[in-house]
C-alpha cells in the first residue's frame, strides 16, 4: 500500500483541517494593526469556571511556508475574558492566492496550552477550555538508532507550523525532548477487521497528530495515543526532490511560488497519515523538498497560472531527483451555482461556499483538491489545465448535483488551452 503506515480511525482523529493552502498574499503582517475586526473570548476551566490571568497571544499566518507573526498579547480578566481590537478580518481568496488566518493561544501554569483558529469572520468569539497539562517526552533517533539533536517536535496546530514554546520542544544532543503543556488524555482502542490479513486488530479510537521538523529530515509526522507518555520517534531517511518552476507564458523563472507534494493513496487506504511537504521557489525558480519515502503528486501554485501535477512520483529514501514544473495559462471553468428556479445561490464571508476540482492539477488519488470560493452573486471561476476536470461543491451544508460523494462518477468538464467552459451546478432537490 502507498502512504505512511500510521493507522488511524479517520473519523475521530484530531487533525489539522485541510483547506487549500496559499503563499502569495496581499498584506504584510506589519500592516494588519488597523481595522474594525474584533476577536474576543473567555478562558474557562474544565468545570466551566472562568480563569483569570491566562496569557493570551494572537498570531497571524499568511502561509504554511511563511513564518507566523505574533501580533498581540494580553491576559484574561477576572471573568476570564479577553479581547483583541483593530484587526483586519480573516480571509481566504484562492482566486488571488491570498489568505489570512489567526490563531489564539491561551496558556497558564500547569494547564495544557490551547490553540484555536480564527479562519472565517464568524469565528470571532471563542470559548477556551483549559484542562490539566501532561508531559510527552522521549527520544528522537534515526533508522540506525543514532540520536537526532536539534529536532523540533510539536503537536499539529491550526497554523500548520511550530510555535516556539507552545506544545513544542527541541531535542538535545542525546535526542531527548519533553513537551510539558500538552493536554492529558488516553484513547480507547477498538477492534476492526484488517483487509490485508482478514484478521481483526486493535486500533486507537483517536490519536493526536504531531510533527518533527529537522533540516536534514524535513517534516515527518508521528502520532500519540495518550499523554503523559514516553515515546521514541524514529525519523526516516528522506528523499530529496529538487527542481525549477518555469512560467511558460513569460518564459521566466516562477519566483516565490508555492510548491507542494502530497502522498497519494489507493483502494487499500484506511485513513493513514500521508506524507507531505511544501516550500517556496527562490529568485531563480528553484525549490527543494525533503520527503519521507512514498509516492507523491507534486505541483506548484501561482496566480493566473495552472500546472499539470507530477502524478504518483516515487520518492525513494536517499535519492536525489530532479522534478521540473511548468506553469501554463490553461483554461477556465466559469460557473454558476443555481437553485431549482434558476436563481443564484449566494455565498458570503460568514457562510462561504467552496467549489473543488479534481483533474490534471489535483489528481483523484491525492489528499488535496484545487478550490475556489463562490462569489456573492453565485458565480465562480476555476483555472485548470487542459483535459478532464471534475468540479463539485465542497461545502457540507449545500446539496448539489456535483458533490463529494459522486464526483468520481460525474461527467467531466473537458477544457482546452485558452478556452473558457460554462458550467451550471444545481443546488437542492
């Protein structure tokens, strides 16, 4: 089977929400102090009593590949309340490769640090329950048993990056680490059938996903089923994928664009954690990724361009392989979301509707899709490579004739280079 063999029960895993990612943004963090948006909330104990003097920090992320910025810091008052004013609202504009996400981090002595996302304008009021803390400790080693110093270990969070001192730790010269502010838990195990052996086995009902960052090993995931715990994290020898990204429209190197790799899965996939990696090209359009051994779809993201993804590319341990990508103008799918009366179905910042598409840019066997937002007038625009593309409504609260359950069987939208294809997606019924 393809994919890192870390078995999970997918519907209960605590997981970083996979929204389409971006690294080209319109705003610099230093310009975000002014605005009318407010984030507020309350810090409570497990028995719902307010907690005063909790340290509350506000971070902003513009991409998983750009370091997060600490914007504000305050403490909760005697009622456990806090407030951040004068902000710009969070946003996600995939058509222009822009996003702004906030994370609110609440920490106090002997309590587990809480990290919550503010990704949509409606997420502005938070109820943060802080429970007792536990320690996750152990060693980081490589496949030959040697300690790996200077590895950053952290619990996955809503920003997809490690935050210094926040549910994270740095391994020492002996590879030892201790994360002291993770929440206390112990999962239950359930018995399931194994399709490979036809036998039953025990798997955890839920797990916490964590990451290791290291310049020689890249980012590698691991999971825990309880805390406190003492564990050993084994880092695999990575594959090195290097290449250039060319803008074929201008015949210039594609500078500062995001390059992504996501492991593929097949019919035997049972919710394992799949490897991935992201980086940004330099001024010469060059990039470098360290990936755990697996098969990957690799692509680049750029405003007003698209790309044929490198599909099911095998990344072998220790290999150094060149993968070049070419950005093209492609074609467009210009669509409308309409109801049974032919009227537009509206989208808004508070109730956004997303359109996803599988095709040459994001093959079906990958763990991500290309996406765009429906405009307030019910229209959407997708830039895609030539070939068969399969758009559908991603939003769970919208019933449409093209949806996640039937997208594999839906009629493909065939697009040629430079062509715009019209499409109506019907909602309701």
